[in-house]
């Protein structure tokens, strides 16, 4: 955040030498829309997902990032979400921050939870019920407390779900959902991230702990590779039949994450949506890219003329829907969105219009990530129109 720098051997010049262009400026190359085929899913969970898990809102940068110390978001906020036209609330929360103590190891491991956890969950259960929103309890952490090399850390996560499920076992709501673990890579510390097989094993253990006391509430499961579509499309369903499957979609990434320092794109700006040759540049630097960035980001910039459009996004999402139809199981997208740090509002509006229209075409329920309500509790009009809010 601060520091000092000394520079010597300066030379003042009247002109800067010409720099060779380092990025192509191509006309848009929009792929053809792939045929959707059948979208029919007869599993009753599809109707349940469409009823409760679309037009959803994530409360971000709160309980997944820090321990509870008071209600930053309260019933008034939930009420304003409902009035804005949202139908569901996904509550990202790091459950293991509320473990006060643990004893034993292995099969004898036991944990004691702080009452704050159920103060939070019970409050949001009551507020969402009273204001007509569904509630997803999303085990969402960034602290890397799960370690493949420490089995007790995995067992603790399983015990946590057992405690939460026991607490809500008699709750009659059919619109209360348990999301097992957001983007597993973010939860695992150390250098070894879980394979799909390892994550499946842990998810089955979490499911068994939940079903020990609660056979009713529907679970939500997303796969490795940050809830990636390719990972989902390559897997067999879990053994439990009462599961809705989720993926995350932030394509095109260099548009949705421009200006985001945590994504290594803090200097990027003015990436248009959709791609426009008139607004593009033959120089990385004009859009805030630099050779020091991750090679895949620079490659994404070079290929953006073919990926920065509705058809490319649609064809990608269609892969998840095909898996859903093949397995007669619902899929939802419970994270998508565009960071507003350095993108233009009119571009974000076009992006949201396209993505929401894709979800509607393919009957995929959605829950939005980045916050879109202003300080007064109103959704920015451009977002309201793009998301077809009431």
C-alpha cells in the first residue's frame, strides 16, 4: 500500500519510439448457435428449482469473508430484495468460523458450535420466509482450512453439516436448501487441490451426515474447477436423489472481471461487451493489459473477438443443460455477473440482457453474484430491465 522508490540513469526524450502492435484487431467472429435439442426434464426437482432458485441474490463480501459481529444485512435488506423482484437469497457463510471447540480425532472427533451461527441462520430463515424468498445456506469459505493431508479437517466439515441439518430437520420449508461447499478449490489450503473423485467422496460424506437427521431438504452440489461446466458435464450424479446441481459462469472472463485486482486484472478497463473492433486496440496497454499478466488472460484478450458475444456464452452454457437433460436432473447457475470496477454500465446492461435471456431460453434458474442495489435499496434501472425484475 505504500513505499518508496529511487530511480537513476534517467534520459529525457522528445518522442517515444514506435511500439509494434501486440494484439490483433479482428472483425467479430460470432459462432453459430448450436441446436438446443430437447430441454425436457421431468424430474420434479426441475420445477422446484424454477420455482425457488431463479432471480436469486447473493449477499457478498460479508459472512464468507469475516465472522459475524452484527447484522450488516438485516430484515429490511431482505424486504428490499423482495420488493425489487428477487425470488431467492443465497447466503454465503463460512460455517467453520463458528466452531468453538473440538475434541478427539478420527471417528471420535466432536465439535461444539457457537450460538452465533444459529442466530444468523434462524434470522435469515424467518426473514426470507416472511418476505417470500427462498433461502440457500451456502458453505462458502476462502480461508483454506480444508486440507487433504489432515483428515480431521474434512471430518470437521462433515460434522458441521450434521449439526446444521439436525437444527433444521423439523423445519417444514420446501424452499430451504443446503449447498454443500462453494467452489471446493477455494476451501482447500496447501498445494494440493481436491480431484473430482476426492470432492465426490467428501460430498457423499456430507450428504450422509445431513440425511442422518434430515431426509427432506434439497441439497445443492457444484463440482471442482470452481463449479466448472466441463467438470459437471463429465461426472455421474451423486447417490442421493434429492440434489440440484449448480455451475458458475463468468464468461467472457476478461469482460466480467476487468478492474478486479483479486483476479489479476486490476489495471484492465474499457473491455467492451459485446466485442467491438471499433472499441478494440492493437495494443494490450490501451486496455490495461500487460505482458506480466497470466498468459491465459492475454490469450483470452487475443481471442475475444470470437468469445465476447451471446452465442459463445450460450453454446458454453448449453453443455451444462445437455448434461442435465441426459441425467433428468436440474442445473442452476448460482453465480454469474460482471464487476463494475472499470467496465461501462451500458456494456454490463448488454451482458446481463444476454445472459439472462440464455437462462430463460434454456430453463436454467439463476442467482446473481455482484451486488446490484444502490445505497437506497433500489436496483439500478439498467439492471432491473436486463434481469426482468418485477
